[in-house]
């Protein structure tokens, strides 16, 4: 770091090369940290299977921590794979597998009938990505760069799609509130109607997601080159490669192998986590919604946190926004429908009726993120504003009693 | 269509002349189609008056279809008249008579005491215009042109006026919910208070509309030249004339004659429609709100659908937006107040208290349209997003029971 | 005014010098008017202390009017002081003392246990500033200038902070509605929980305000030079000085002296006002919420009205917006937390639970102001739209019964 290399003229506001080296150094410092957490994987296995060590709270916490590096490796493998296969398929890859860890956790919870935790983790992922992840990104980037710019059209399409998702998540709850005032004989609320309404809405959302992929990967991909709103595994991979000093991405064979191994372990640890969540909840005195909205959502998104924040600190705000907004979109328009479909396969259909505080939290988040992203520029105080909203929503969910 | 004419250099992204001819050809193809529907007018008359053919469902459906070409002719006549009388008066003309068909249908429903259908058709027109019409326009135009631009200031003034309207429509419902918790003796809810509140609000809206006309037709008309937010009958007429290959607009005498004739027939068929709606509803198993929000609103706006979509396909997105947003504005700030005033003349005052799902639908629509129109550009996925919101709102209203 | 002075070329759309002289003349005309109201101060003292003149309604009205010129002098003194001490400290000064009059009135009300009036004056100040003050400013300025521009980034940061505030004010009410459905034994609503939730939220808001000051006074002050979102007492003072024809601002000693004297009288008259409010309310038949939202809020903000409107008419729209939005922000993120902290000192803690109509009013106001300020330009019809929303909210609060 003693010799100054020529400035990268890509951006006028990019800090001189020695600061970049510091970023590389800190990123390398982070990388061993995440891998160090892998030690929690065998600890989780031990806690789960050795008789006499039957402590749900410990198993829950250890499993949560163990997921983080595993999800990180799933992400790495996806990025290297995307870099090998090119931008188009890379984008599609991230668009479908970007939230694989959360999907796996949710499927296990669904199979155990924990519908409340599943729904809470859906809303928690949405607000966690657009408030916590984006807030930390704006803050971290804004402390380094006075002002950061991003493509307004891409951000706008994402924000509007999130609004559509928020409206869709709001309607089944409205339906219940209104329809239960009417006697069943005169057409009032029944669980079957709530289910059919949810299924119909979810089909519309899924179709919209497919068309959104068509828009951003095919017809208007020029808008998203380097600005992939699905997270652009290709670009992120390239950025990481630069930062980590590697010249070549992994081979397809190596990427797929690592991806499958990591996925297998995520599935294993998720099974532990979900098996222990009810016990841990009661011991810690947390509600189902709080666990879903705050805990499961943060753990499931933890690997993406570092990506988005890193991108912001490297002044690639489009990538950062793409990761955060794209992930929320994927949860709402792809993962949630998938989970509803899966619930039918499991034999106990899940509807889309969320608790009122969850609906309010999603609407509030979508409203403030639309304001913040509509002008195409960001600064550190906007990061603080997003984090403040996340904080007060967290406070609300902490005080709320169990839903009845 | 075999020789290429020199490109119209008005817009860089305008397709070559042969595509324009195809549009002309398809528009001419559409024109005979709408006129063909006129055959339903005598069918409606027959169904209504011939004894033994007393089928409310059939009469309702036939009347609905018959309104479409009649409303179309009312629109044509208004446009030709506006072209003759110049932009100023033409704008004023469209600003007051643009929704004449819906106003007539609503007045008949009001006279029969069908307050619920009237209110539902108000909300249905608002959301139908800004979600269905605008969505189809963005989609149709976006499939042809990668990106379409429109004047942000004009769109912004309209979207903000719609927000004002949405707030105004929300407050009487809030008043009822809150005030009915309090005993009447201590100032709680009474029908008289709801009525007075509604009347006061409606007067403010009407005054705001008058001032908005002053803004867009007088003080800031330069913003709207070619971009008339009331629909710019003048411009639309000019566009149609170009497309239809006519050189001259109709004479004032011919326009007025056709306008009066069409209006008379719309009144006649509306009387049939409203007389049959209750019977048809029960047979088809549809609620009053669903009929108002989906059916009556689409029928009443059907003629405007073709205008707005045509304009989008001819890359005149300002006109398209003007028709859609302007129509919604007119319903909320002009037609709704007129109907409330008329209800006093009919002897049974109508208030502005809408059902909760209607309020939620209007708020959601206004929110998403403000997002979409604030950046001054549109693409096909935004059209899909608007149509998706319309679809899930329609699904909600399909499942909702009759309001009690 | 008989000789034309050379045009001030500061702004292309600035009217010629003789119109500026007219503004100076009218401002000078205003100044004696405000001072003339000072006669109500001794009248208030007389009404309060002379036995036999015990009329709460009269005392309330006279005290209200007496506050206006006193708050005006507090404002003058703050501005002159800010001009003397420079922009940085001047901004800080206005950021903390800009709403001193309302803070004093609210502290007296708090000490008398009138929590409802205090909360209503908080919401009333917020919506009064962003609807009434800003509406009058846009209207007055827009009648003079076709179009006025302002810095979008600064307006955007303020509007987003207001959204954060609106969300924070909404959550305690949501908590009450949801938690009271659950029995206390199972974690349901208790006053203590409501209080702790409110306190936690208020701490987050206070911290956010401190960071916002850091943003606008230190790290990004270039954005706000001349555009101080806290009202820029420095700039406003300079503008007034120009208008009033004074060369020099008052000495620090004179400013402090006048500030302290005015503050003392404001405290005195506030004590009268709060002591008489309950009696006046019952006589006039107004609810606690109406008095707080409309009356107290207008009186407390009256001095700022003239500043913001004057700035708009002098085409300094950034200052105007800064005064209006900045004042609302200060109420929500600084004054409200201060009042909650003070309530603990007074021994009867006040929570942040507002009535549903208050929450709806704040959300509606923040929503429409975000729309209107996001494009960086204003015109007269936007002023009308803001005033219309204020009018219909006022109508709602007039009809609402006393909250129970």
C-alpha cells in the first residue's frame, strides 16, 4: 500500500488507490471471518444429535449463526457460475436462486405447519432488505462518497414492482377484516374463500415476475447491464474477483460442486433451526412474528448484506440497489408464490393473510424506499433514515403480543 | 404500402411510414367494428318493450354493449366540435362533457335510489382509468416503442390532484368509523352529519376543479398545448382526422346534431341498463360494488379506452396520459360533486361514504400511478404493473360479499 | 417609487424593481400591523387579573392574538442574532429555537395535564406548516411567478424525514389497536407498554434529528447554503434586512435582550391561554382535538407564516420551503421528543398515541407534500391543492366528536 497506483478514472469521486487497497484488505479480512463461522456447523450437528445436549435455544442460536457462512458460500458459487455462464443466464440464475437459503428455511417451516413463522419471514425479508440492507449500504457508501448516483429508471421499475407486491399482500387482510362482518350465509368470510383469493393473487404475482424478468433480462437489458436489478451475479462476481485478487472465476464443475454441498448443509442446518424455533421462542420470550420478521429475515439475508454494502463502498450503487431491491422483489413475487404452491403439495394450503402490523410495516417500507430511490442519488442521511424506520419497526414488533 | 414515404422526423423513435399506414389500416378496421355494435341498440329496445322477452340479465348485457358505440359517437362529435371551436373552448368542452355517458348512467341510477351502484361506479371509473386504461396504453405503446416520454409537470399536477381527490374520498369513511364509537348524545355519528361533511368536502373539490381548469386552460396552457390533461379533444380530434384520412372536421351543425342524437340514445339505453341491473345482479350472483366497480366503470369508459390506447401507439403519450388521468380527475372533482348536488334535487341526498375496499382501491391506485408518472417516461413493464394491480383489485371485489 | 432602479439580475424571472418596492412597501405596511397587535398583551393581563372580568373565552381569544406579535419579535431577534453569529450557529439557533413559542405553550399545557391538547397541537403544527403555510407560499409566489424552482435534494431529504416522522407517529396507535385485542395476561396492551414503546421511538427520532442537523449544518451544508432546511435564520434575516431598508442587524446584546423579553411575555400569555382553553372550548363548542389541530397550531405558527410567504413572493422558494418543512420536522423530531421527556419530569408521562384522524391527517399531508416537492418546481395550482387538503382536513376535525 506504499506506492500510489494511477487513479481509476471510472468515477470522479472514487477515492485514490490506497483507499481501494484498504477496502481490499478489509474485504480479505472479512472473508476469513465468515469462513471462521463454519465451525458452528459441526457444533450444530453435535447439539442436535448427542443425547443430553437437548437445548432448543442453544441449537437455534448456533444453527442461525451456522447458516451465515453457508449462505455466503452458496452466494459465491452462484456468482462464479454466473461469471462463467455469461450475463443473461447469470442474471436468471440469481433471479431464481438468489434467495435459496431463505426458501429452504421456509420450506422446512412450512412442512412443520409453522405458517406464522413463514409469513413473518416473508415480510421480514422484504423490509429487512429495503430498510436494513439498503440503509447500511447508503450509510457505508455515503460516509465514503459525498453523493452516489444510480440509474433512476431501473430503481423506479423495482420500486413500483414492490408497491404492486405491497398492495397484493395487503388485500387478503382487508378481505378478512371486511368479509367477517358479514354472516357466512350471506357470502361472508370463510377460510376457503381466503385461500382462493390468496391463490388467485399469487398467480398474478408470479406471472408479473416472469414478465419482469423478460423486461430486465431480454427487452430492456441495456438498462441493467452492470445494473442488474436481480443482483447481477455476473457483475458482483467480477467485483469480488477484482477485490479478492483472483484472476479467474471457478470452473463450472467446481462452482456446481460447492453450490450443491453448501445447499445440502443449509438444508441440514435449516432442519435443526426450524425444529428448535418453537422451543427457543418460548424460552427467550419472543413472539412468532418477531422471530420471523427480525431473526429469520436477518439470518437468511446475512450473506447478501455484505455484498450490497461492499458494492456501495466501491461506489457501485446500481449493484447495491439491485441486490437489495431485487431480493425483496424476488421474495414477494417469486418465493411467496412458490411457498403457497408448495403448501398445496404439503397438503395444508397457506394463504396470504398477514397480521396488520406486518402489512403496515411493508407499506411503510415500500413508501419510504420509493421516496428515497426516485431521485437517482443517495447520501448518508438517507441511510440513517432507512435504518431509523427499521429500528422503530423492530421496536414495535418487540412490544407486540402473539397474534391471535 | 409498397413505397416508403420519407420518415416523419417528429420523433426519432417513430416507426417508418409503412407501420403508420398499418396503424391507419387497423384504426379503420376498428372503426367499422365499433359501429357494428350499434345493432345492439334496437335489440335493447326490443328486449325492453316486447312483452314476454322480459329477461333482466339479457337486457343488462345488451344495454351495456349498446352503450359502447353510442359513447364512441358522443366522443367523436365532441372532438370534431372541439376542433371547430378551437383549443380553449375545446378543452373546456372535453373537461365537462368528457364523461357524459357515465354521468347519464349515474343520474338514472341515482334517481332510482341505487346509491351503492353510483358510488361504486365513481370509484370504478377512477381506478379503471388510471389502472386499466393507462395500463393498456403503456403496454400497447411500450411494445411498439422502447421508451415513451411525456411532460412531467402536467402529469405531476394531475397525479397530485388525484391524491387530493383520494384523500377527500377517504375522510367521510374515516369519520363514520371514528364517530360511531361515540354516543349520539355526545356528538357521535348521525346520517345528517355524514351528509353535511360530504357536502362541505364536495364544495371544496368542485372549487378546486374550477381552479385546475383555470390553470390548465388559461394561465399555464402552454404546458398543456398538445398535452391537454382534460383529454384535449382538439388534439385527439386532429389525430383521428389524420388517421381516418379525413381532411375536414364536421361542421358545428353536424357535430351538435350527432352529439344530441347520441346523447338521447345513451339516455334511453341507460334507463334500460339501470332498470335491469338489480335483476341481472342477482341472477349472475354479483355484488352491487362489483357491478359498479368493474362492469359499469368499464362500459362507461370503453370509448375512451380506444382513444388513449391509440394515442399511445402513435407515440402521443401526453395525450394518452391526459385522457386517462384527466378522466379520473373529472370523475372525482366534477362528476362526483355534480351527483351529490343532483341527489339533493332528487330529494334523497347522497353522501360520500364509500366502502373500505373501495377506499383502499382508490388509495392504492393513486399511489402507484403517482410513482409511475413522476419520472416522465414509460415502458411496457409499467403497463403490466398497472394491469396487475387492476387484476388483483378485481379479484378482491369478486370475492367480497355485499356490503352491509 | 417614481424612478425605476436597475433590475436585480439575480433571477431571470424576478419582477422589475418597482414591484420589489411595492413588496417593501407592503412589508413595511405589515410590520406596523403586527406590532399594533401588541396592544392585546396588556388587554390579556387585564382580563386575567382584574376580578369580575373572568371570561375564559375572551381571555383565550385575546391571548391567542397577543401571542402573534410576541412570537414575531422572538423570530426577529433570532434572525438578527443568527446574522451576527454566522450561518452555522445561526442555523443551529433556528433549528432549536425556531418553534420556541409552540414549545412554551405546549409545556404549560403539559403541566396542566392537557395531554390531548398537546398532542393535537403537535399534529396541527405538522400539517399546518406543510399544508397551510406551504400552500399559501406556493400560491402567493405562484401568482407572481409562473414557475418557481427549488433544490430537489434538500426538499427530498426533508420530505423523507417527514415520512419517517409520520411512520413513527403512526406506530403507537397501531400498537394500541392490535394489542388491545389480546388479554393482558397473554401480553396484551397496558399503558406501561404504550409508554415504553413511545419512549423508545422518541429516542430514535431525537437521535435521527441530531444526525440530520449534522448532515445539513456540517457535512452537506453546501446544499443548504441559502437553502437552510432549518429555516436559515441567517438568510431570512438578511432578506428582511434588505426589505426593511436597515443596513445593520441588531447587536448581539440588543438581540438577546429582545429575545428574552419576548420569551418572558410569551410565557406569561401562554399561561393565560392554557388556563382559559378548557373554558373557552366548552363555551364555543369545540373539541380538544380541533382546538389543538387548528387553533393552537395556527397561532403558534403565525409568525412563521409571514416569513415563508414573504420569501416565496421574493422568489426565494428554497427559504420558504426550508421554513415550512424545517418547522414541521423540528416539531416531529425535536419538540415532540422534548415534550415526552418533559412529561416524565412533570411526573405524568405522556405517550405518543394519537387519535386515528390525527394519524390519517399527518399521513395524508406527508404523502401529498412529498409528491409536490419531489420535482423541484412549484406553481400556483399546487398551492391551491395543498390548501384544499388543509380545508377538508379542517372540515373533518370540525365535525368529529370528542375522542373517548
